[in-house]
């Protein structure tokens, strides 16, 4: 998408008398163009994008932009409002499809709704990114908007899944609310460039639905077999090496930070971890970290240095722990399905044990180009390892994905669904979240009759 408007938009007005007779329509059109430009620019360059940069990309003077939006805060509020209105319309359209008396089968309706959600996420990438973090301003209205759950699409997905259960397409034992939440969140992740890359949103949504509806396993995998696999044993052994990660002061400011040098550095890292998870790396300042730690900014600079170095030191241990557990599972004497199940279990434990690091990694996925290095460990290496595993499983007949999509697209979709959303892990518990992942990612939720 070009961020520049045509020369006609930047030239003096030559509008016809008919166009001049409708100034409100022109005003609304120009406002929509500015929002579209801001959406694309903020999605690619981040929330530090200035109004001057947005005006330049829109081909107008900054003063003209202020005519439409009194402040950057007002523009951000409008972007998030537009996102929620778009989500509401997607949900309403999904319910209308259910009421239509046509021959469309349930699977097609699920995929249509999923694709609509995915396209909405791509259209509203900046607002989607903002929805994962603390509001970047003190506006209560913006805070309220960003905390609003996408109930319209979740309700529509629940009703669509319920129709699938009534028809016998879906298994009768499914808990539909968390499944709908899971599917909706996966479709919203299509708005993340690192998941979608250059693929059309519809293609990504369809592959994700293939995985979640039909599962990756060619044959049903019993829980008892998965629990006793060599891959699970290897992952559990690696998880035991993580030690006790429960740290009651990790997210708390103390009025008396330690004076010892190494202890002070650890204290600063814990404080930075909390702030990075809450505000995101981009908007966090050294002053924010110093305030959380109860120190002055000069002390933080002296002990730790620049914030990118601080981020690296925080995420290195997280990446090493997850990497070791994942490699242990992948190198075990197990089937492809058993290895994928063990990786899911590793990720569930990582989210529970290291929630701040997980949020920081997710923030990287929200805005990073697909060829950037992950702050935890190499995303490219993870993609390569997973792609090799998928090829082996497909060739051996252990996995089934029909029709088979391009390997790069399949690997990106599998990487996304191997991470169960944090809210579902909290609600269901570790074992419950694993059971849900086995139902959708491994076995699939559609009846295998």
C-alpha cells in the first residue's frame, strides 16, 4: 500500500460545482483517507510516528491534519473506534449468514467468518497492535477502548460453531466458548506481519482453519500415548531445569532497592521486564524503568546501559530455556505428532512461568518484519526446525494437511497455533489448555466419522 496520495489530492482543488455542493462528504472522505494513511504508517513504523509524518505521507500540511484531528490522541482514539466498528460488522455479517437459507455448509461458514476476521485484522493492524498493550496516553477513553474484548466476533463464532455441533460436523463433547476464543485470536494474529508475511489474508485464514478444524494428526492420538511419549519425557526433564521461577518481587517496585552491584542489576532487569511487558519496548523509556525500580535514570544507565541491551539480557535466558526444552523434544525418539504435543506443553509452561517475557516476545511479533531477529532466539531457526519436522511428518504419513499449502505458510500457521493464548491457559489451567490444544491442533474438532 502506498502511503502517498495522488497528485490530484495534493493539487489545488478543481472540484466541480456538484462536488463543491457536498462539503461534508468531501470532509468525511478526506478524514477517512488520513485515517487509512495513519493506520498503514503506524502499523509499520510504530506508535512514535508523529502527526507531521502522517501529514507528509497523506500529502497534506500538518495544519490541515489538525483541522480533522485536534491531537495524536484523538487520531488514535478514532483508529481504535473504527477497528471495533469493523469487528462489530464482521460479527453481524457472520450471524446474518447463519440466518440465510442457502446451501452453504457449516465448514464454509466457519471459514468465511474466520477469513472476515483475518481481513479485518489486516485492515486495522495499528489498532490491533495497540490492543495488546497499555494505552500509550492517559486518555481514559482510549484505555477503555483498548480493554474492550471483541465480543461481536466471538459471539458470532460461538453461534456458528453451535450450528456445526447441531449438524454433527463438530464433535459433541466440545466446549464452544474457549474454542471460539481460540479461533478468533488466531484469525486476529493474521494481522501480524510475522505470521502473514506476504500471503493473502484469506489463504492464511484457510490454513489456520484446516489445522484447527481437522487437526494435524493423520490418525487420532490418545492422551495416554501422548503423556507417555519420549518427547514429553524429554520436555519435562528440560522444564525441571528451569527451577523455581516464582518471583514475588518480579513485577513489584520496592522502595529500598539493593545496594550490591549484581543484586541491583538483577533488580533493574526485573523492573524493566515488567515495564516492557506492560508498555512494549518501543514506548518504554529508561525513566520508566528507573521509576519502576525506585532508582534514578542515571543509575540505570550506569548499571545496565541502553534499553536495547537491557532487553537482550532479559530475553536471552528466556530464549535459552525454551530453546533447550524444544530441542530436547524434537531430538527425542518420538513421532512427529508426539513432538508437536511436547512443544505445545513447553509453550504452555513458558507462558505460565515467564508471563512478562512471553508478552515481550509477543510484542515483537506484533510489529517486527518477518526477517528480523526475535528478542528471545532466532525466529528463522525456529521456522527452519519446524519446517523440517512438518516435511518429515507429512512424508511419513504421521501428519495430514489437505490440500497441502506452501511449506512456509504452513510453518507460520503452525508456529502460531502451538502457542495457546494466555487468557485460555489462565482460565483452563495447564492441563486443560493442553487438552484443548490436543483437541484442535492435534486431533481437530471436526468429527472424523
